[in-house]
């Protein structure tokens, strides 16, 4: 492998058990963990993001947690740069890096070497495009993208308004289609990707139990506190899984129980979507978190 950095990624769907295994592996190897979670990077958002607990963070060094405020713009390019820097710093300390998370784009950007357009968020443009989507429908906005970047439009579902807006934003700023800018360059890593899997029904049951535990621990209070601090529902952070589902309860339009059921339903859907991202990652191995050979696997990582 020459001068390549050995990088082990631990990936898998929500509630599969990534954090516990990553911490155990980090302790065994003296490794440090780089988060690949697009919501755990926000401060004040702990329960709804299933952020590693203080005990877990004390047991193994974690990076890219709590790095920005819930209303602070954050891009895929920013994540890729910070993750790459964190991995290099860990290696410089003589310790192995572990890339751990379930956000498919973040994982792919690092492991596949995406060349991500460095275009800062254009807040006024985004707001204008969001209004257009609300007034004329997501399909109309998607048609605007297809007119300037057919390749990107073919890869982005019309319902994924956020990605459509980002593609239009990049084209507006640079005059070059985002599809023409999203090239790949193999990263300097010898990659081993451990895809943790469980039977679908078991995974759903674990996700449901975790949702109940979040609520019991005070999820509604966490979301209410964010709203009191002025963080609006339109923010990417607040519109994410675990937060937006509680809006009807906090606005007096539904019971907490009904909102929790919606959270469980949406989590199941999210789990199904995550799988499509994991299948594409390099160096892929599928493992059950409770596999009897896990200790041997860890020793060989």
C-alpha cells in the first residue's frame, strides 16, 4: 500500500449499534473516531441525534461532534475537508483512525475521494428557491435544474428539494453544472469498510426502542429548548429526523404519542434509504454487530 493511510470505516443504518462497537474497537486499537454523521456535528442536539454519551466520548477520542451551532451553514465540502484533516492529524499522532457514521454522502465523499465544489451557501438564493418550491411545487424546481444540468437532475429525485437547491446554487455561482464539478480522485487510504447489518425487523425494533428511550430521556424538552433559543423549523438541523416530527406536539396540534409513532415510521423509511449508500462504498465487508468473530476482526483491523 506504500504511503497510504490505513482507514477503517464502521458504517451502518440508524440503531444498528455503530457507536458501541466503534468505542470498543477504538479502545482495543488505541484508535480515534471521526464522526460521519451530518446531525451530530450540531451543538445542543444530543438526544435526537443519538450523539455518543459523555461516557462513550471519554472512553475514546471523538472528532467532528459539536462543531457548529444549529443555525450555522455547513456543507459537504466543509465536512470532507475537516474529516480529511482529522484523519491526517490522528495518523500523525501514531494512532489509527476510525471513520464512523451513517450519513451516506459524508462517507462516500471521504472514501471515494469526491471533488466537491467549494461554493459557500448563498442564503438569499436558497430562501428564494425554497419559496419557489413551496409556491410552484418541487417538480417545477426540479425542471429548472434539468434545464441547466440534466445529468444532476437525473441523479436527484424531485422530492429531494435540498439537493436540487444545492445544485442550482452551485450553477448560479459558478456558471458550471454541479455534475461537471463532481469528479472523483482516489483518496490516499487503504480502506476497509465494515458494514454492520441486522435483520430488518430486528433493526426496526431497535430503532423503535431507541425512539422511546429518547423521549423518556427528555427529547421533547431538548427540541423545545432549541425553539426557545430561536432556531426555526426551516433550518436543516431542525428539519431533520428526531426533531421535525415533534413540531405538531410542541405547537399543540398532536399528542406526543402520535409524534413518536411518526418518528418511528420516518426512521424505518430512513433506514431503507441508507442501505443504497452503503452498497457503493469501497472495501466493503458485511458484519453482524454480535458476530462471534468480532474480536478477531477487531484485532485484524
